């Protein structure tokens, strides 16, 4: 770097008068730069074709060399000259004029190198941080201007200096709010500011710093966020890393200035809303959910020949959402709270809620699909918590029929049973994605709060540990299902008979688990089973899948403090009327119509129920996985719903000629073994296939989870 100074510098050292010679060389180069503007006649000559870049490099070399020859912290004459004569102010003006063409690029490079290579703390000086602010104003919101590389180098140096000394942040932000024009509290009557403006050995050339009256809505934060949106992936990545650095500062005064003295939260959230609005409303929900989880570190994932219309917009939205999510996870709590509050206000309530509550089916379908992708994308506990409360509300008390304290929750659940099957499918996918998130309030709000009192159990002369068959509807009391050989074929020998503690297996023994498993496996009669006739994976496959799902649910629920055994009935109010809740009611209603619904919809309903059954809460285990509950009058459980479906199924199959052969054909079609073709009762047969698979899933989950711990 010093080779071009060569003999000059060596001679300066030998004569023991380096300050005079260095200062003369420094000022000579500066006069050469200013003289260009007096002598040049061709305004089209680019800056890089003049001697300006060379002279700027020589000036920097002199400053660096001078600093190395002097004691640490002492200001040399060349640096004094630069500060007193406001060289950086002048360079900033030349860069703003962009004359000669490309001058802004040269100025940015000089600022970056000077601030990065000089060890002397410069940014506290008024004649340094003021031109830095003005240069940032030039760089803000100018994407694609050709200087993005130099701009990101410049802000990277600034952020590095701020990381070393967070007290610099108010100086660079100028201590003035962009939105309301008021100064941030951190700079009002700051006792350090005047002394920092004029460190020892520096002439006082100006009064203490004050906010510029010609303040523009552009500063370090706006410049950084603008660069974060660059189409150049390396520029965008570096800018985002610097935003993360600023947001993660540990000094409370600095991050308070970042929140109150800049538009960081508004800029981040505004761009999120813009990107969301750019996703086409008619994007296929299946395409939305097929997009891989985005990463803020990668760009351009939405492009390609195989992409669907709107994929690039969706990928950009999810990538920015991931960046905001990463910010919240790594930011100082003050910054994280401010960002999450802004996201909730501007994005959740301002954008999502109106779209989710409108009546247009096409818009609702697209909004629900993108919302599902949003839920899947979030990892930060703070943003996830805000989103869960926004969607479901804070309520944790048991529901009552017709109770709708949270309009959005009620609307979303109702859409799981919508007249439009596509909306129902999209809504069920949303709730399954919510149940996958590590947030206790989801399961509690949707289901558990209604099971707390165990009011679904029959009380009276039966002891709490006495288990009986599923209750039938009052109007079915006179119907003896056991008279129908098709209905009872393949059921356990004791199906339909009340179990007595003296004959039942031990409540915590292996026998009970095997009986539960057998009850689910034998629920579908042999006449309706088809999987045993196909060359498919055996029951071990279901157990393996169930083990993974149960382990994932246990890992999520580990911090939630759920009990290991059901609540004692003695502590439950005996007069409480059981209501399964809005969510389970819709799921059970859907399950009861499994023989009349589209195949994909049935798969989604059973998938949500399987996920609920996998949760390690004893009340869910009991209510969803115990076939022998003595249900209170008018109550239903998952098993009782399945029993009624089986009864309906066997009556229908008796009316279909060659039902078993057609069932086998439909199953082969679903497996892709034979071409699909339309036939009568196809929906019915597909429903039977789903029903059989679902019973196997429940049996596998019950086997993996084992018996409920403690007394029933």
C-alpha cells in the first residue's frame, strides 16, 4: 500500500520532520483533486479515468502511515487538516453532484477505507459523522443505481464501528425521529457530546452538534433496509447481516435509539406487507404448500422453468418473513418487542384479518394458503405467540355452544366445514400446521380447555374406573346392532358389553393396551377391509410413523407442564354439561360424513385427528383413544363416531353389488397400480379406504403411547 510513497516517506523519516513533509504531500494531493474541477472541460470523462482515485488513495496512505508513527490516540497534522478544513464534507458534496461521472463511487470507497483503516475514533467528530449522515442520505432507497456494492461496504464499516462502540449509533442516526421530527431522548442534553465533538488536540471549528434542519427521511437504517431488498444476492445478504448486528446490540441506550430514532420497524413491516400483497390472489393452495421453507440467506428460489405463476413473489415474501423472524429471535428484547408489535398491527391486523374475513371464496382460499405457509415459516416464540393469539384469541375457559368470543377463530373453524371443499381443505391444513408449532395455547384453546372437567364421563353408580361401550344416540336405543352379522363380524368378542373391573385387565397393564389396539384394528369388518389383499407395508409401518409423530409431540409438549395422569373426578364439578368445543365438533361432524366426502378432504380430517391423538395429555389420550369410556348421556367420542360410521357403511355395502371387488379396484387405483376410472360409489369406496387406514393409525398411536399413567 505504501510502495507509491517510496522514497518520499523514507526521506521524511530520516529527516525527522515527517509531519511537515507528510502534510505537504497530503495537501498537495487535495489541491490536485480540487484543481481538477477548475481545469476540466470534458464532463463526460469518468472519475476512474482521472487522477482523482489515485490521489484519494495517496491521501489515505498518508493518513494511515501518519497514525502509525504517532502515539495511540494522538491526532496528526494530516488528520487535523482533514477535520479542520472539512474535507469529508467537500467530498460528500462532490459525490452528491456525481461529477465527474462515478465520483459517488470513489467517495464511498474513500469513506469506507478511511473509517475502516484508521484506528483513531473519528465518528464522534461533527466534521465526520455529519458528512457520513449526508452520504447515507444519498444512498437510501436507490436500488439499482450502480453503487450498491460500495454502499454496502460503507454501511458494513459503520456497523462494525457501532458494534465496537454502541454509543456511536445516536450520532450516525443524528438523534432525530424520521417519522415525527423529534429528537430521540438519548441525544437530549448528552454530557458527552460536546467533549466528543472536540477531543484533545483538535481545534473547535463548529459548535456542538445539532440535528440538521434540512433533515431527510434517510439514514443508516433506511439505507440498510433498502440494500436488504437488492436484487444482488451478495449485497442483500451483507445488508441483512448488518441489520441483525444492529438489532442485536446489548447496550439499551443504543437499541432504544434504534427503535425510537429510526423507522426500522415500519420499514421491515411495510416491505413485508408489500411482498404479501404482490402474491397473486389466485395462486393454487397446493402450489403454495409445495414450496419449500424459505431462508433469508438465499434469493431467487422462486425462479425457474418449473415454477408456477406467483412462485417468485411467494418466495420473496417468505424469505423476507424468515428474515424478520430471524431478527426477532436474535434482537435485543426492546427491538424484538417493537418489531413483533409492528408486525401484528400492520400485517396481522391490517392485512391478513380483512382478507381472512372477506366473503370472496377465491381471496379466502389464497389468503388461507399463504397464512398456512406463514405459520410453517415462523420459528421465533415472540412472533408465533402473537400470531396464535391473533388467530385463536386468548381465551382458555371452557367453551359453550354458540359462544363466539373471537370472530376470526370462529370463522376459521367454521371454514373447516365449508360448502366449498377447497376452502375446507385449506382451513384444515392451517389448523394442522398450527398444531405442529411448539405453542401450548394452540392445543389448549382448540381442545383441552373443554376436557378439563372430564364431563364426558358417565357418573352415577358406575365407578370412575368402570368402562363401558360407546353411548348410542337416544333414538337408537331400540336398535340392536348385534343382530346384523355384517356389523359385528370382525369385532372383539366383548364388543358392546360393559367391562367390569373384575374381568378387565389392569388399568396400567399391557392387556389394556392390547385390547385398545385390537378394538381399533377390528373396528372395520373384514368385508370392508382391503389392505390385507394388497402388497403393501405391514402394520409395522404405521407403528413407525406413529412413533415419530408421538415423539415429536412429546418433545414440543415437554416444557408445557402437562399432567401425567387424568384429573381426579372428585375435583371436577359434577354438574358441568359437556361440550366438545367448536373445533372437535367440526372434526367429528366431518368424520361422521367420511363416506360422502372427497378423498383428499378425508385424509386431511383424519390427519388432524391423528395429530391430536398423538399429544401426550392424559385427557386427550382418554377421550380420543379409549374405546371403553362410559360416556355421559348425549356425549360422543372419536370411537363412538367411528362406530356409527361403520354401522352406516355396512348398511350401504349390502346395497352395492360386488362391493368388495369394487373396493379392491378403488384401492389399486389409489395406489396407482391400475388406471383410475369413474364408477358408481367411488366416493364411498375411497372413504372406506381412508377409514381403514385411520383406524390403523389410531391403533398404532395407542400402542406407542401405551396406557395412561396413573388412575383413570
